[in-house]
C-alpha cells in the first residue's frame, strides 16, 4: 500500500491529537522482553485485499518456522478467509470486514470492530504484527493487548506498538514485510524451486480486478483472445464485472474454455496450466504462489510496489509515465489502454518460448 501525502499529513496530525490519551494508558501496561517470554500466540493482521494476503504467505511460513510451537492467528478480509484456510497460512483464520477498507464512517461499524478486537484479548497474544503502517490498523492491534507488537508508523501512531519502525514506501509490499520480521530475528524461509509450466496446459486469462480502472475494456480482451487461440489453448475466468465480455465470446463460438468457480477452485485450477495473463490483481499473486509464470498488465501504478513475486513473471507497462488529467490519484484507464492487445500477444509469444526452454 502507498499512502497519499495528504493522507499521511492528516493521519500524523490526528495521531498527535490523540497521543496523550493512549500514551497515558500505556503507562499501565506491563513491559515485556522478547527474549524473556515464551511465544505461544502470534497475531498477524492483513485485512485489505486477497492479493495482499497471498503476498505475505512466505512471511507467515517463515514466522511459523521461527516459532514452531506458537499458534499463528491471521486476521484477513472475509473474501480471503476460505483461501487462507485452504493454503494453511495460519493455525486460526478470522475473516472480518473493517470499516476503513470499505470507506465506511458508520459509528456502529467502528464500535463493532473495536469490540471484536477486544475479544481477541482472550487469546493472550504474545506477539502481534501489522505490515501496513496505517494508523487505523495500528489502533486495532493495540486493542488486542499483545505483550509485544511490531509495526510501521507511516501515518503516525508510534504509541500503538512496543516496537515501531519507519516504512520505506518505495519498497515492494513483500520487502516491507520481510524487513519487519527481521527485527525480531526471523529470516525468510527459502523454498525449493516450485516453478513449472504445463506444456499441454492452458494460457489462462483473468480479466478482473478489484478496481476496473486497473483492467482493460472488453474489446481489448476480445482481441487478445482472438490472437492467442491461433497458437495456444486458451481459458478465460468468468467474473461478474465482465459478463458482457463472456457473453460476446460465447456468441462467437470460439474454441476456448471458460472457468467459473470459487477462489479455492481457481487456485486448484491454475496449478497445472501453462501461464496466466492478468492485470494488477490477486490472480497474478495466486499464480505466483502455485508456481506458474505470470504476465501482468499494468497501467499508471508502479509495478515495483505490488507486482507478483515470480521468477518467471513478466510485467507489461506503458512506455511513459502517466501525464493524463486523471481523477484517481494513482490509477489511469488511459494508461492501461495505451497497451495494445498485439503488444501483449507478442510478449506472450516470446515469453512462452522462453518458459518452454527454461522450465
């Protein structure tokens, strides 16, 4: 996550206003030393998007390797819960909807999430970790009463953590998380080479994204499909935001496969395919997790901050930085549509040949 400068300013200003109250309450909390306590319960929060949860999967495994006898408790968004449980990312997974990720200012919603955070006190949390640096995340973590807590202060709230650090916003999300766990001597657990590509598998297209500003128009996807089916077996994922695209493709009676199913079934489906084509969405991160190559199409956003961690991945982005008069501070539809289907097809063609030689 990258924060706008005005959000950082207002976050830190509000943090200063409420600081005396929380610093006073901290005076009554017992101080602990990491080396002197037996870590039995670890809380990790990541309740933004599905892709964010997948990014920290290796981090969670590394924490478990460092503390094998501890129970890892993961707080994620409701849409990520089933997948997190399927991937066994933690011993216990809670799926919740927090008001600040849904842009809700309902007082009742904020009270509800505060009450939930307080119920977690019964877990007797020894170590709590948040990777985002968002003041609201930090407040949630503080309410769980962990003995020790590690996090970033990007938008203020140093007093919500026992151990707080400065976040480099130019780091990839994975790098930020890995740097934070190193602060308590936890190293990333190296994994064996998991990458593979099924020679007879499909090239899977996932057109969807959490924000349609990140994705192409239907006509671009249709053109790409028409180019790909000349040489490859093609599958397209059915998503609710692209029902018109699916209907148009079916009317043309093209020789393609359609995948429709849950997030967990999608995870299992792509495990044995040739590669995935997607925009900046959870699909690329999930494909990287299972170990198939990913070709990701980016618009105006910086891929160095969120691109899938994929040894055989390829990022396609505009030839120049965005200079359009856009409404969104980070996303631009004109930028992503400056990338033609023919350019993506040519990249796929070259990359698939490279994959076949090297995998």
